[in-house]
């Protein structure tokens, strides 16, 4: 087997191993996560490039990955302004760790131009809060790149493409903020607990 065929054989295996590593971890909890407006939501983004580039051209692969990360950050900042979530949101740097609060983990196993020339984006989003985990979903988009495009137009095409799955994700994330009726239901056990403690204190 020559080197070229070996790379093609190894690449799918590496992609599966990397995806499996990201998918490992806490499993979904039955309890639905409601976000508290008094907290800070930390947003973590990780993305991959085609393993063939990682093997044969690591410097180019790293540059491609960083360009797509910049595209994600720009689009995510735009969407956060548009959606005006009722919670403080902090977009984490690449090596930055989340603080004390809920975490929105966004993983992009694909955010690239494939071998057919199409622009493709697949993102997987999970929301965790103090040991509980809800999977928001997997969101995908495929676009044909602009013809005879400059670097600027290609970058814009990537941003336009990932905006669509991120908008769907933001719609799902919005559902994790309780309505007034849901707030009352969520707080009911705490209110009852407070009443019981007050009765015990009064009895003493």
C-alpha cells in the first residue's frame, strides 16, 4: 500500500475517533435545563478540518481551522445581538475555560469546503448546567460557493452558510428560558420549602 492510499485509509478512521472522543462524556439527563437570567452562559466552540490536511499539510490545516473559527465567532456575535438573550453570554477563547455557570458546547465536525467543491457545515450543540446535560441537536447546511470568488467572498460565503444552522440552534436555546408560568412551576418546590422552614422556626 503506497503512502497516498494509506492516508486515505487513515483519514476516515481519525475522523471517527475524533468525533467519538467529543461525543463521550455525560449523557442527557431527563430533567429539562432552565437557564437562570442571573447567571452567565459560557459558549465553547471546537471545530475540525479534514484529517487528510492534518496529516499532509498541518500548517495549512491549522490556518483553515482558525479561519473557520473566526467566521463562527463573528456570526455568533451577530446572532447574540439579534436574539438579545435574557442572560449574560461569554464567548470563550480557544484555550479559555468556562467559569461558574451553564455551558453551551458547540462542536463542528465539518465546517469546510469538501472535495466536490461545496461548502458544508455540521454543528452539534449541547447545553450543560451543574452536572445536567441537554442535547440541543445536530444542525447541517450545504451551499455552492460563489463562482470566481475572492478570499473575502469565500469567507463571507462560509459565514452566510453557518449562520443558518446557528439560527436554528439559537431558536432551540431560546426555549430554555422559562415563561412566567414555567418560572412559577419551577420555583414552587423552593417556595414550599421556605414555608415549611418558616413553620418549623415559628413552632420553636
